[in-house]
C-alpha cells in the first residue's frame, strides 16, 4: 500500500493531506434519515451557524443595530465562495 510520502511530486500528496477523513458514524446516521429529516437537519445546522456568526458580529460591533448586523452577515456570506448567489 502506497503512502502519501511515496507519491511522485505532482501535488497529489498535498491534495491528499487536505482531505478530511470520513465520519462513518455520521454517514450511517444520515443514511437512516428520510430526505425530509436530512433537509431539516441542514436547515437547523445553517440556522445554528448563522446565530454563531450573528453573535460574533454583535460582540465585535456592539454599537450596531440588529439590522446593521444582519447586513454585515449578508455581505460576509455573499463573499464566501461556497455561496455563489451574489
């Protein structure tokens, strides 16, 4: 079995180093869910992430109104490459 250190210097080794390992338990749990349950879990995770971001902006900029914090969030999220709907 070849290890990443035995691979030629084509950049493959560095690409493999960046891969995350599979969380088999999480994958198994997700496979048992219905599509509706997976969508709900995704929506809840997204809401949780937004609440963390909102809290970080509120702490960093305590003088801003909630509307201004929300606008900061929208600008931040739209600048992230994973969210291509600008």
